[in-house]
C-alpha cells in the first residue's frame, strides 16, 4: 500500500541502531529513585523529570496503594459519565487553592490538558498566539482548534505586539507560553506579557509544566515567581514532573472550567486519571507548598557536583 511506503523508506533510525548509537527506548527493568537498572546494570538516572524526588516517597506510595485497593486499577469511564471520583474533585480543589484560582480541572495527561484547553476554548474566528518554542502539546492544541494560529519569535514581545496590532477581527484572542522553557531554561516574562495582553484584551495562558514545584515562593509557578499570579488568566500543568505521577490540569476562573468540562473533547472522550495516580498527587501537600525530599542546600550541592564532574568528564 502506498500509505506505508514512507514507513519502509524510513531507515535513519535503523542505521543509528545498527551503529550502536541509538539512545531511545531503553527499557528500565527496575527503578530505585535515582538509580535504575538497564540491561542488567545499575545506572545513575540523570534524565528524569522527577524534579522533587517524590516518585518514590513513602507517603506517595502509601496513598497510591490505598487508592488502588479502594477504587481499583482504573476508573472504567470518562469524567463526563461514570469516571469521576471524589479524589478528582479533592485534587481539583487543592490545585485551585494552591494556585490562587477559582477552579481547576484534572486531565488524564499533561499533554491532554493543553490539547483540551486550547482546542476546547478557541472558537472560529478567534486567534491564539504561540511562542515559537512552546511545547508540542500547545502547538497541537492550536491545530486541533477551529481558530487561527500565529507564532511569534521566542521571547520577542515586540514581535508579539506587531502580530496583535494586525488582528482586526474583533474576536477573542489568547497568548500561550511555557512558564519555564525546558530546553532553554529561561522563564517567561510575565510582566511584559501581561502588559501586552491587557492592552489588547488577550487572555494570558501559561503552561507551568516545568515551573510547578520549581519556582515561585511555594513552588506555585511562574506567575507567583513574578508576584503576578493574578495576571495569569489560565494555568496549565502536568503531574509528571514535580508531583510524582502522571496526568495534567487546567486552573482558571470557574466559568472557564465549567465551559471546558462541556466543550473539551480531549477531556470528555477519554478515560479519567486512575485512582492511584490521583491519590499520589494529592498527598504532595498542595495546600501551602509542594512537598520536597531535598533542601535548597542539598540542591545547591548536587548542582555543584554535577557541574564539576560533568566538566571533568567532558560531557558539559
């Protein structure tokens, strides 16, 4: 079949595999927090998203185990029908309070959260403005929507302003950025973005996947880092980085969350977040700050050692 011709012609990855240089899909047979077993050998894990070291925390494992036995391995349905648990609502309330928003909505993945947020909210004739280095799930959410998409150069607020000035539709607009850009490590300029969004009446959406638990006075993300959480209209994020699990969320005004519950197809037409994952996140002390297993001094020591040894080995 012609459809599969491109599959047979895709040889680059196999050539790299044959040369013994293929770095992807390495199966881990055992995980002990910072040490994993690969091909029967113990390896130090340096590629993990387990930012706060909570994935193996005893309280997280205990909460997940209790939920597994109480509710089962899955929810056997979507949130829209029979898949909503009291755990989901407890987590949503905790997230909303922690992030200073009226309401929150839990998704099955962080990818799905941005996909469902943008595609569910952006209607015909409306426009979303994306930083060119935004995560793939943000880009895909824009593609899935019925709205128009404009891209501005990374961190270039003058370029964003020019694009907004050209918009004469009179329809709704949103600007979506990563709070912390995972590959570059820079932090979104919330003061500058907020000023522009207020000028043009655009909603400011921040994906805090790599910021939650990492920056902000209590680990509460990019807006809080700048002391401008109230200027961020919608916060999206994931549980797979700092919060020991998998899944995602959107936090915003109650009317926005209510709308998404009834219009976000990636939310409505998928099975809900499993009980064990939900309980694991919920125990991570979202009331006042994110629970961490290491102190700032320990983090500084680890960073110093990483830099020193990396330079000695010539890998950084």
